[in-house]
C-alpha cells in the first residue's frame, strides 16, 4: 500500500527563520513527488520532482528529492507571514493514472 | 486562463439529506478528479475521469456517492443520503493531457457541513 508521511505536522517560527519540511514515502512505482501550498482555499502547485529533476528552486522556496532515502524536503528561507499555510506533499498512486496520494500536511505559522 | 470553478462554496444540510456539487475544469483539460479533504487531513481521491469515462473510482463510497461527467467537460458529485462523517471540503482538480505526469490544478472547493 502506498504511503506518504509528512513531518512535522505543525510548526511555528518567527519571520526571517529558515524552515525545513519533510516528506517520506513508500510506493511500488515512483513517478514523481509534488509539493502544494494550501491557504484557505485551493491547493496551489509549488514543485514537481522526478527522477530526472531532483532539485527545484523558486525564490525563497526550494525542494530536493532523495530517491535513496525515499524522501523529500521543502526549504523556505527568510520566512514571511505570507508563508503561513499548510504544505502538502503528494505522489501519484502506483496503480491509478496520476491521481494523487497526499500526506496529512504540515501546518506552518510564521509570526511577526 | 480561468481556473477550476466549483459551486457552491458552502453547503449546510442535515444528515440523510442529499447534496450535489458542480465542477467546471480548466478549458481543454481532459482529466478531472474529485477529492475529499476532512479537517486536519490531506485530500483523498474519490474519483478520476478521463474525458467522460471513469479511470478510478475504487475509493468512492458507491452506496451513497455518485459522480458523472457526461459530456467530458463539467462534472457533478452527489451524496445521497449524507452522513455526519461526510462533513469535509470537496475539491475538484483537472490536468491537461491524459497519461502524462503533470501537476493538477485545484478549485477552491465546496465546504460541506452536516448537522
């Protein structure tokens, strides 16, 4: 059975801190790993990591895939209050098209 | 481009009543997904369509949930009769091309509360 586990489940930091969010997985057929940011509404896409693209960066956010350790990290540097959100990690189910199997998410609160 | 549209945004019903949600994906997107997100959890797949055919409905509680995408564009998800544990946000997502590994785009969801 495919599994996606995120840690920590919640995190409180001060503006300017750097945070690292973790995602570990068990799948029988790895195709990709995706990170989404969810504020009060729709999850918005951040990154997709694949065997041919194991590092992604966009501004203060970056993500790395470690296929040996079956995990990924999402880093946010110089955090801002606008980074407060739930960060979701997801992988396509091994046996179902590209429908996503999500972790429970990490709830990040950045305080002024 | 316009995003995934969902309606209504909120719905409150009593248990044993029925309810329907509507989703209009991004124009041209062949694949459409419905997810259920219970408070404190990640979204969980209910059903996946490719054009107007069902790809995966293995996690859909078929005794009470049904979904259709008759013309391969917009879709409806129905619950009948609703139970207390159905209180959740129902998210619709779409992606452009079938069989290709690409990010899904989500709508804002419908928040369902069962009294």
